């Protein structure tokens, strides 16, 4: 009996929510491409060749790149070992 009452209340609440949502959608005139009409303004960049400067820095100082990669590989290996280790249980005497 309580299960049937719960289902009925759930269906009533669901129907009410759907009706409320439908009323809200129909009361506001939403067009499909409303946000495409807005004008997008980009900020003008003062550095025209920032990409070339960054890549030339990385290619000139390859040691930094290699050290960062080695550090990341070491950390990844340490994390894998930490996840796969067995837990030790202390014996109670």
C-alpha cells in the first residue's frame, strides 16, 4: 500500500514538474540561434610572434624540457609502485 502511494505521489510530482517546465519554456521566446548574433570582439595582441619566441626558447634550452620529462616519468613510476604495493598487516601478539 505504501509503495503504491509513493509511486502515485512520484508520478504527480513528475507531471507537475513537466508542466511547470513546459510553461517556462513556452512563456519565454527563445530563438534557436539567439547567441550567434552577438558580436565577438577579440583583444588585439601586441606580441605578433609569441609562438615563435616560445618554441625557439624550448629548442634552444632542451635541457629544461628533458629534465621536466624525466621528472614526470619518475613521479608516474613512483605512483604506480605506490598503488600496486601490498599492505602489511601487523600481527597482534
